[in-house]
């Protein structure tokens, strides 16, 4: 579980990184290669303070500006390195999801929002070890087999439930809309159920493709 954090002390101005297809769940990890000048400025602006970045998906452009899904996840920079060509390689750890209250004035080209932490205050106490993920592992075996991905499940069994669940949206080819459904699921059990449902839908879609090919 996440180290205990006082929700009242979380920042009320959160820089955001809109990135389609990229989500991070609370306690999950996400490595990023930062090379755009505005996001380099964003990283540098938070390194000396709360180190928090809001990962959020855009869904369309309006007047040359990307609209955003209403829910993202704040993640903390846990490690970083600067490359010789002035990029940042950072590792993020998801902390707590948020809803957007409103968008604020941009800073050095990057966008900022006022986050509402309250709807997801339970993220600070999530415990994925209390749920049974055997059904998820069964569906993952089918998914990997159908996609010709070689995985040693004896090694996966040594990984915590939390790490497995956080990794599934990153390694499976879900659409941005499907990933958003995972991100917006309320509880540990609901997140699990959405993952299982999406894996089953993927299998169903593959079967339909095969049927059309045969016919």
C-alpha cells in the first residue's frame, strides 16, 4: 500500500502530462522518456517541490487544444536521470487519482489543473493483496497465448497482486477508452473485474476475426 499521505496536504495546482494510451494506477510504475521542452520544464518545476505529475489521457482536439478525460492519476517522480542530449528519463509511481475541477493557466507551455482528490481518497489505502486474482491470471494466460507472447507464469506467481494489476494495462493492447475504464473503476475489486472483462472481450474479438477468416 501507499505510504500514509495526508490528503489535505496534496498540491492544489497539478501539472499534467496528457498522453494517449498511457495510464498509471495507484502504486503502479510508469517509466517515461521526457524530451519535449515544455515537459522538461514541467519535470524541472516539480523536482524541487512535491514531485507530482498528473498523468491523464486526451481524447480529442478542440481549437488546437486537446480535450481531457475527467479522471487521471497523480504520480510521483521516484527516480530520474538526465541524458547527454538533455532528455530526462524518469520513473513515476502512481499515488492517487483525481477529477479535474478546472484547468488553470499554463506554465512554460505545460498545462495545469486544479485537482479534486476527494472522490479517490481511498486510493491512499488500496490493498490488492486482499482480492483473489486467479481468474485474472487465467485470462492473462489465454491472452498471452493468443498473442504469441511467451511468459513464465511461475515467475509471475512471485509478484504481488498490486504489481500484476498495475502492469496489465501497460502490457495489454487495450484501447485508450478501455484503459480509461480501468482507471475510473472505484475499488480494488472493480478494477479487477474491469481487467478480466476486457481480456475476455479481447478473446471474443479474436474469435470473431478467426471466424471471418475461415468463412
